[in-house]
């Protein structure tokens, strides 16, 4: 009887430990499962993009856009979202004009060029200015950034969230190549 009780206790402790580990590392497990199912690339609009281990996508489902996300977890700190949109885009100047008239102003803090699937483009990094002191402090505490890149009149790539992922963002968009080039 004691041996059977000991086995039950060990089994219950093991189950609780596994459930606790799954809960603690849920973000990391979710991304890992995505990569086991899909590999390390996603394709949208004839473009293949490398997806690093900490990231996952929602799948384009035939749409002309792709959302790549990284959730902050216990092993991977900082989260963000990268959207790749293939449709007629307003020029960077028009976007800045609209933003300057909107409720949320942005402060430009940097600019650089990048490439996306052989296209050269311009990227503008900014921080939002909300006018709400509490929200502004919250965004400053996570070092919130927005980076918008334009590659011609029909491709826009946007990053939003923590600045510590800025290098990941540029690495992901620089990895983009025509899907046919990757097949060769």
C-alpha cells in the first residue's frame, strides 16, 4: 500500500512540475512549436522571410500581408510585432503629415536605409508622444519604438515595441528574398 501511495505522489508531483514548466515557458514553447510545424521561413507576396526562433507568424492566409510576432517570455525578453504589407502605400511624407495632425504625435529619432528582397528603402525610427503622462511613462519604461520602412510604393514594413529588438527587425527584413531565388 505504501509503495502504491508513493507512486501516486510521485506521479502527481511530476504532473504538477510539467504543468508548471509549460505555464512558465509558454511563450518559448509556443514559438518552438510554430517552428517545428513551419520551419524557419514564411512566405508572402512571392517573398520568403527568415523567422528567428523566438518569433512566429500568423500566416498570411492568402492576404498581401504578414504579421511576425515575438512575445516577451521568461527566456526571451522584449516583445514586438513586425508587419509586412504589400499594397499601395502612401509616401513617407504623407504619413508624417497625417501623423502630425493626429492624436498621437511621433518624435523622429533616427533614419537609415535597408533592403527588402532586393529593393532599397528608407526606414524612419520614432517614439510616440501620447499627451497622456501615465501612458508616456509606461512606453518609456519599455523603450517603445516604431520603425517604418518603405520599399517602393507598394511595400511597407513596420516594427512596433521594444527597442532591444531593433537589430532583429533589420536582420529579418534584410533576410527577405524572392521565393524563386531561394528555390535555386
